[in-house]
C-alpha cells in the first residue's frame, strides 16, 4: 500500500524547490503533486478540499490542510512507491515545511536486538542482558576457536583418520575413554 505524505510550506519557492528535488530523484507526477492557492480557488474551501482529496488524502486531513493552503501555504502530497517513502520524507523535510496540523506517522526505524529479535520488535523487556547467560554460570568459553577436547587436554579422536560424511571410520584406539581414565578393560585385545 502506498503511503500518503503531506508537507505544507509557507513560501511557494520552498515547495517548488522540494518538487524539483523530488523530480531529480525520479518521483513522477503521479507520485508527487503540488497544490497551491490559485485564482480560481482563492477563497473556495470546497475546491481546495476537492483538489487535496483527489491527491488521495483523507477528507478529514484534507479539511485541515485546505485551511493552510487558503492562508497562503503551498502543499506537496507525495505517494511514493513501495520502499521510497523515507527518501521522499527526507527530501521534503530538507526544505523547512511548516506545521500543517495533521499528525504524521512515526517513521523512525527501531533497533532490533539480535539476541532477542521478537522481544525487541514487540518492545518487551528481556530477562537477561547477556546473549549467553548460562555460559557465565557454567564458566564455558563462548565463541572459542579451540575444540572441546582442547579444553580438557584430550587427544582428538579422529586426528588424520578417514571420514565419511564427517564421521570417523576408524579410531586408533578402540577404547579412548577407558584409556584416558586408565580403567581396566573387561576383555583384552
């Protein structure tokens, strides 16, 4: 759905400069319209409201904006295609629009926390500020470049062994755990 962005300017030169900048960024006449007080609608509130509603602004907002146009303001109504609304807002805000009296939608992007994206999207507080709270409790190193065997000074089970789908096909020692713990075997080789 296309978003309707309205900006009211106190001077026609500001609005014309904003329109020129929009055209420079390839906003078509369909995407941005300039509504200024003209001789035929100098004091006709209904004609100004109709022109604003024709630009796809709601009738309630058109009544408020029409009052600003009749006071000498110039209105730009932008309906940018999907993905270009923030660009249009940035361009239109560069030319110092005046307060139109219409409440604008908040376009500030929110920050998403990678550790809890759903909670940050819904603005819910998270229980822990740490991304890995249990690693501190268990004293486990996170994002380490060493293997589990290296942490406990164990030899690697498949060091140089042939593998199929990353599983060792033959171990040098048939009983690595018993040998490491120096447990006697029930049966000798």
